[in-house]
């Protein structure tokens, strides 16, 4: 079922995370697939590690190397354009597969032609693996919120597949034909922030559904892929792109009955260098 999937992985430094990401794919993902790495101007060992992998590994991967950070939207669009499969998985290098059957679970969501994108459950990379992201929600005022953040991964309310208002590009699957039809990631959101929420709304504007599939679980070392992006740590880029998103999509989210205010639980992700092993299930 999953033999026509192209996994597009964005990297920008964080070579330790990339090694974990690759190890997780090798350990858990058995069906044929291709991996397209897009490096956004890394200055650490990332490029040499990926070059060696692409020339010597049976993983089936290719590398697109940008001399500088061209922004997350531009880089992901590059990877999607180069991808050969009819299904795309966008994954950041700070995501590590937890569920061995993840690819089949996400792919099965598209047995319905009404599904435009599918999203797994993201969990923190330490026992007991609390939820980081069980889908995205948008309040009537335009506040983007992470459902289930900080709650137990076994919580029944977060273990039912359901439709979402939005998802994030840390890990999401969609048909390449849909990605192209809606125009991909909008590069107006470069370097990062809100480009994935915008894409979710473009998919739903096309009368397609964004699905949450909790049977697929992934570890996420939150923020590693974008931590060195210019302006991201400050509020300017978040506010600027948030205003753009609200201007474009207020006509939808203002009448969607999204949650006014979900509780936000701060959970510190451990430094990736302290992680010695991860559980694959």
C-alpha cells in the first residue's frame, strides 16, 4: 500500500536529530518508499552525513542542497517537485518514527477520496511519552492551538481518528496532485510560521478533509529544524505571518466553532544529545 510514497525531509543543521530521524525510518518503515532530503544551508555535518547516506545506503534517498536557508515553504516545495511518488509525506528532521505501521496507517486514510491530508499523533521523546500534538485547532479569533498537549498519550479522547481544522508540517501526508492543485506551501510565509496552517485551510477550501490518525505515532524534538532560522525566535515573524493567516482565512475560522482557549502546557523537550534510545512499537 505504501510503495508509492515520497518522504520529503527538511534539514537545517541539527545533525544529531537527522541521525535519529534516519535510524527511525530504517527501523520502522518496511515497504518501498523514497526519501528526498532538502537541506536549507546547514553549516554543521548534515550535508556530509546525507551525501554519504544517499550514495551508500539502500534507503533510496536523494539530496537537494541549498547554499543558504531559502525558507521552509520554498524548501518543502522543492522537495515535493522532485518527488516521484503520488503521495507525499512532509517530515522535519527532528521527527522520529515511533509506530512501525505508521506509513500504512496514514496511507489508509486516503481510501476516502474526501481526505486531503492526514496527520499522526506527535509525542514527546521521553517516557511516558506525553502528547505534544493531537491535531490543530483554530479559535474564532484566529489563535492556533495544539490539541492534547501535555496529556497522557493513552487518553481515550486523543485516540480516536477525527477531522481537524488544521495540522502541522512536522509530519503530514497528502496526495501530490492535491498539493499541486492548491499551490503547495505559500512562500509568503518564509522563513517559517503558519505555512502549514495556511496549507491546511487551502486543502479544506477545496472541500477536502484534514484527518488525525492517532494509530500512527511519532516522536518530535520540538523546534530543532527551525531553531536557527532568522527572526523565528522573536515575535516579529510569528505576528507578521499570523496576521497574514488571519486576513486570508478569517472568513472560515471565525464561523467554525473552534475552541476559545485550550490549556497550554509547557513541556521541556530534553536535549537530543541526552537521548540514548527510543522505543519503537
